[in-house]
C-alpha cells in the first residue's frame, strides 16, 4: 500500500487519533483553476455517512515530489497524487475525496492495518471511484483524442458484438470499414493501456468494489465501462490496424477473473450500462466456481506490489475473503512478517482445500528458508497450476474421508495421503545455463525446442531407456508421450492433441 512521507515537518500534526469504530479521514479539496496551488484539509468522518469520491492511482516515484497546502502546513506528496488532485479539483466548489496516502496516517502501522481491513467498505461506499492516470503530456489533446476514438470504436463494435459472437471464438469486422477509427488516432490510445495503473495490485479491489467508476486522463474523463468495452471489442478484432499493437488480453482477464467476481448483481455494478460486460459477467457466473485462491493468483502474472504482503491484503474486500461466518480469513497486520502471513493464510485455506499446493514451486534454496516449504510464495505466477488440470478431483469440491483431515501443527501441515504409485526412474531436469541470467524465458524455451537434440527428442530417448530398463508398455506410445508433455486433459480428442503436439 502507498506510504506518504511522514518525516516532513508538520505531517504528524495532521493525524490526531481517530475515534473507535468505522472512522477515517476525508480530504476536503478546495476549488481552483488547473494551475492554482492545491489547498486542502483533513476531517475525521464515518465513511458510510458522507458522500465522497475515492481516488485510484499509482503511487509512483517517492523521490518525485510536489508541494500542497494542507491545514496551514506545506506538505510534499508524490507527483502522481499531485496530478490526481488537480484532475479531481472542481473550479468553483470544494469536494470531498478519499486518497490513501493522505487520509491514512501511514506512519501508524496499527491505523494502516485497520484501514486495509476496512478498505472494502471505503470503496463500496464511495459515490464514485476515479481512476487517475495523470497528465497526457500534450495539454490534454492526446487524452481527448484517445477517449474520442475509444467511443467511436465501441459504437461500431456494438453493431456486431452479439451475445453469440462474444461466446464464440470468431473475429468480427465491420462491413463498411472503421470510419473515423484510424491508425493515426489509435496511436493516442496506446499510453492508456500501457499505463502502470493496470499492473498495480490494489486497483483490482478498488474497481471491483466500485458502484460507479470513471477514468481521468489529461483533462478528460470517460466512463470506465467504455474503456473495458474497448478492451473486449479489440480482443475480438484481430489485426485490422497494421502498426497498432494494443495489448488488451491481460486486461480482459482482469475483468473475467477478478472484477466480475466482486459483483453479485450486474444491475448495481459499475458496468451496468455495458451490454458486452454484462454478457461476459453472466457467462462467468456459469463457469467454474471460484474461491479465494483464484482471486489471489489468477491474474498474478500482471500484478505488482512493492510490499508482497499486499498481494493478500489488497483483496480483503473481496466477498470470498470471508469465511462462512463472515469473518476475514486473514486480518491485515503490517507488524507481521511475510513468512508469518503466508503461514496464517494457507493454514486457514487448508481447512477447505489443498489446491494451493499446486502453487508450491521453490526454484532457489533461499525460498525454503523464508517460511514453511508447503506454503506458496505470494508472488507465484503459476496460475495454470490451480486450474484443475493437475487435480485428481478435476476441480470438483471434495470432502476428505481420511482418518486425518488436514491440520497445521506449528510449521507443519499434516494430512492423509493415498499412495498410488512409486517413482522407478527419472531423468535430469530440463534446464539450460543462461550465463548472466539475463536471457528472456521465451528465448531459453525456444533454444530448448530448436537445438539438437531438442527437448522432445531428449525425453523420447528417456522414455525408450525406461522401457528397456523397466519393461514399460503403452498401447499408443506416441500418443501417451504427447499427452504427457502437453498435460492433456482426458476430454481432448486425438486429432487436437496431434495438432497441439505439432505446434509444440
């Protein structure tokens, strides 16, 4: 979570202790023109009794600071927050806003932990969540064009993106071309989707809980649902604009796996005006049931957090973060170490499911010294390991019938197991030295598949050696080999496996 610089003079005088209960501070932002100094004040308030907007932004470089006036004190804040306040400020009327770096005494760990536990309520009760991307560097002109072309594109897409098309793997293209949507205008959209805001772990909860959400960029604002409509429509377009590469697939996944999972009724959601998003939401309701583990790890490959504890704390406002009795599965506590948090979290999850064991992957010895070996690292990016493919239960809810249900004793996880086989032969791990360790992973994989002998050839030789030594026999050896390398699920047919193996 963001941390303000509380060492500056006067900062401590802004933060008198809050009353007990659901109290926070709201920032009263005085009116002014875009270039005027920022003047504001902090006021204790029950967040469920006053109207306010909540800001969602990227903390940014703490060394890049700007000055504001707060209750007679000159206070330094990050440039990103400074720009967000300028974007939010009304020219004639004071407004109430909530911004974590100013409304929370970041130097008080107890207050910080309290607010993180209540963060869900703060964003649920906000009348509006404003995503602030900051200045566009062109006096607002680039942002204005970006939002205009997004709306133009969505208007065209709305004619073609039916429910059937959204549920299919088909592409769409307009019969009469894209009209005002040109390659030149689309270039202005690129900075929106490459902004680090989309990688920040806290934004998932901030948008997920919003009743209404808008995105501010430069001097313009747009409904956040319009932005996500563009994301979904662009993902179904294909390569219609050579030279324009807008990566939206990972952002589409944020809605599919995370943002939609916060919502119970799409009629009261921030995307209630979007036909596209409501179709995708209804489809998500019919798909596999998610649990808190999915929320934590499904989109982890694009999330970033300076403090790895926030990979958990940033989701405590999610409905699945609570047990059946309504209590949080884990409480935010910044006095706890990362290893203590991992033990607490996965001990609690073990009482319901052991799916998280699929995420255990210790690649360096230091990881074994950072906590119990059966607890996954919180920055694990192997979401495919919990998608049911590697579970004997195939993702179905299972009830333990063993004599010893899973339980945690100190640092140890005790559980019943079925011994189904033993390992009689193994080959060397498929690894390759990378020199200074800077070679990209896809380059390493490429070389392993193209060098001679290739990865497939190496493992085929191991299979034949195992046959000779241990008398193994397969009805269709090539099919079994391909299925193993590709981690094929049983419902996949032979021709599709053959095609996948050829691509491999």
